[in-house]
């Protein structure tokens, strides 16, 4: 089995932009991923985005308030079926990403945290 971590920005026929971060396997493309779908207005405000593996994606947007950025972090936490090391690694990575966001900025954390 070949497993690659992929990231992609895909423009859809609707004009929306899909930012994707996930795994790609030979027989199961685009599995275990997270994504954000952006309207044209959101695309115009996008200043950058980061892929953090198959479980976390972060996008940053300019706001109408000068010098304030809005960070949106979308994640998919490992379930209780995963070993403790995998869960600890996920939450440590998530904490690191959050801590890198400037405190003056608006940071929104959303995702699937169901165990």
C-alpha cells in the first residue's frame, strides 16, 4: 500500500474553492482528510493556508479590522480506538498550531472531536 499525505486547492464549477489536506492511497483516494470550502468572498480574504497532515488544516483570512487576522482551524481528532501515542501526537500538534496564532487575532477551532 502506498500512502501519501496530499494537500490541494481545487476550484469547483460553482466558483467555490476547496482546500484539502489528507491521505491518498492507491485504491482509496482522498481518505482521512479535512477540508474547508470557501466562497468567492472568503477566497478574496484568504491570505494563506497550511496543511498539517491528514487531520488538521488551517486557513488565515484578512478582516476589515486592520492588523487582525482570522484563523480557522479545522480538525478531525482520532477516536478512542487509536492508541494513546497517536492521540497525544494529534493534540500536541493541535496545541502547537493554536499557540502559533497571535493573541490579537481571532482564532476559530472547529472539527470532529467525537471519541
